[in-house]
C-alpha cells in the first residue's frame, strides 16, 4: 500500500495525513456528498496468510460496530471499502489535532479546560458503551480536538490493528493508559475504558502520568502500586479530585465507576470544588449586577448594547426589567449564529426579561457556568456548535434551566437528540408566531424561576420499587425484553391497546409508560398527550420506526416524552433509558416541584374527538 493512490473506490485521494506501523491515512474527497474524508487502510499482504482472514473479519466487524455509533463526540465512520490488496475505512475528517500533540508541544490546560475535555470524552465513550462498544485503547493519541474546541474520539488509531502475532507486542509499547486487566490478559469491559480515561485525566491535571518507567516497571506499578495523590502534584487540586481519579483508576474493575455518567458527574463536582464554585447555585438567583454586566459584555461584545445596560441599571424612567435583590426576575440566554435573529428576539423580550445573546456556543456554556439562566433558547444549525450539542451540555451544567430549541428545518436526528440528551421543554419553528413565542417563553420563565431554588439530589434505584412500567406493545416483543431486563426491580405490566392501557393504569401504580406506537400511532399519541396533561409525573418512552420529524416535535411539545427510541432498539440502551426514567420518577416523588417543567397544555382539537373523550373519561377514573 506504499504506491500512491489516485482513487480508492469512489473517493479521490488528495494526499497523505499520516503513516503508522499498520498503514497509511489518506485525505480524500467524496464527490457525491461533496465533503472531505479521512481514509485509513491496512495492507493485507503485510500479515501472515494464516492470520489474514481472521484479521480482516475483525477489522470489518469493528467497522460495522463503530459505524453504528452516531454521536458528536465520536469520529463518524462513513463507509468501508476492500480490494484484493487492501481494506479501507472511510471516516469523518477532523480538522484539528490529537491531544497528544498538544502535550508534546508543552501545552498546558487549566482545571476548567481539563474538566471540559474529560467530560466530553466521557460523554462520547458512555454513548459507545450503551451501544455495546468498548474502545479498548483510550489514550491521548485517540482523543482529537477540533479547531472549534470540540472533542472527537477516534476508534481507529492507525498504529494498532490486533492480530494474534502482534497484539501483545503492540499493546505493550507506549501504552501507560492500559488497565491492570489488560496487562493481566483479563476480561475487558467498559470499566477498562474508564480506567484509561482516569489516567488521561490524571496526566492532564498533574502534568505527568501516574505510572512510568520501562515496560516491566510499568506492568508492576499498574497492577500492584497506588499512584501519588494528584493534589500532591498540583496544589490547585482539591482532595475531591483525588477521590474521583483514584476511584476511576482502582485496580479492581468492580471498585471503579461503572458508568461514564457517574464518573463525569463526580468529576464535575470535584472540579467545581477546586475552582471554588461549589456553592454558586445557592446564590445564583441573586447575582451581582456589575459582575453580570461585565460577564455579559464578555459574552459577546458586539451584541451587548444599551439594551443590556438598561436592563441592569436602576432608573425611575426605565420601564425595562432591573436587577433587584428583593425580586426574582427571569434571565434569558439566546444563542443563534444570525445576529438579525438575536436582534429580533431581543426586541421582543427586552422589556420583560434580562436578555443575554451570543453567536458562540462555547461562550454561552462558559457564561452559564458562572451565572444561572432561567431559560436557554438555542438555534439548531450553527457552525461553532450545533444546538442539540449546546443544549446537551447546558443541561449538564445547569439542569434547572428550561431549554428551548429554535429551528427552521426538520432534522430528525437533531430533534431526537435534543429530546434524549438535551431534554428540551419546547421546540419553536422559524418563522415564529410572536404571540405563541411569547407565551412559550413566559411559561418557561415561570417554570425556570420556580426551579431555580429547588434543591434535588440524585436518586439511586432501590432493590425493589412499587411503581412499575407499563409496556404498550401489540405483539409482546418489547414487553418480553423489558421484563427480562428489569427483573425484580419493579412490576412490568402489559397492554395491547389504549383500552387495556387505561385499565392497567387504573389497577396499578405506573411510573413509566413504554409505547410502541407503530400499530396505533394516532390513538397512542393522543393518549400520551392527555396522560401527560393529567398526570405529568408519569414518564413516557416512545419506540418507533417513524422518520417523521414533525411527529417528534409534536410529541415533545404536547406530550413531553422522556425519550424516543428508534427500532431496532439496542438492549443496553433500552435498559439504561428505563432505569433513567424510573430514577426520574422517584426524583419527582421526592421533589414534586420538578414536575412543573413537564406540564403541558394540549390544543382543544385533541380533546374533541370521541376517542379522546373516552380516554379522558378513563383518565379521570385513574388511581389517585
């Protein structure tokens, strides 16, 4: 594969991006889609004939597994191509460089930056784990930083393709990120990746790896010795950072974080402690006006004009909202890459709210880290950061903010992502109706103010709970899977249609409804809308093959569905989402105020059909 290529399949070759021990990485051009791609290949003739077919099978299988992963933190696999001599993976071209290159250049990252890098990595790797994919080779070289600052995880490093002959040698060279079980030849799992990410975090926080030396020394240390406490190497780090990283790097996999989300949550808290931000939520509703104005100016200097000055300055003549420590006033943060849209929205809301605007998603995230926003309104299609990604990350930083997605086109993947990851309150379509827009923002602001001071802690699932899951599925296929996944955690009930669903809701306490809407789409969507209106504490998950973006928008705006899962549903994803829904139901029981963000008002036309009236009658009879 050393001879120069002009084309690989349909892809035009524009040059080499890099060379590794296993092959070459080419820069290519997809003439059909009109986009740059990266093409990574292996030379079949470089491997012994007895191992070649086995190697290629694993290469194909890995391409298929990773190709199913669609996530903003993961380098996307587009295509696979093979000829007599070579096999190629065609993938997303990341315009940036590996984290390893930054460290080789003695680049230093602050505590907040490290926290952002690692939580983005955990976001991506956590998604991969829910899809049943383990990376196995997490290291600095496989973490890419895009030119706009976004993290991308590369699942196909060019320096490592496993074969029985080369795996041990290749694995044991230059991989201080390996977990003890990898050195010992033990079972590999998602916690193996989390260990490696813990080592990466340790290095970024302290400037050195936890274990180092020749291979024999490294193996001994990784398997048997405890690393130095990170805070002893960097005095800016709190003991909380020590606890988080040492747990992530525990020798025994069962003693580590079991989920990437657990690791991420713990790390964010630890970084906040180190930065002295741990109590910021307690005072977030009463910010200092001068500091907030300074932050607003930094948010976007060219967009913060006299309108912001007026909202933050106390004058008797000015009728705009003022910061008054005796009155809680809603703060809106609006993100859109079109300054005309920002100006229009500012003119609509400036007399009723504190309005902050920016075209930069990264600046917006930094801003909400320091100042609580009651409502966050984001456009979807933006060059720096997509709206669904911004809302996902804003939810992590500020879970009590109410999120609204403003979009002028129907992108089903983005809409589903904003539901499943961003938990948006409403979608608003461009061009908008001013009266409807103001009504939605008024509702969101009221809810945001109510939730701002609500204290709620995470709720762990008990060994057994009373409230159960209702599966609406006309052939019991999903019901049987759910019953197997849930076990004895809670009751799992079955309904074939809306009539039997209402009967089950009347007989049993239900916390989560999982509905396969394929066979009775209209009936089930009406029922879910009315159910959410009457009983907002019940969470609904939709299983569907539908590719209708308008349906998804309708279900969030009028039914506040908790998740939308596309069939065929990955079993690990289904289990994780059911557990998340049950935890949320328990949280609502513990803190009922949180339900406010999920109340809906269904249009009159939904109530008027005979079918809807029958459902309403059934809902009125439900258990209290």
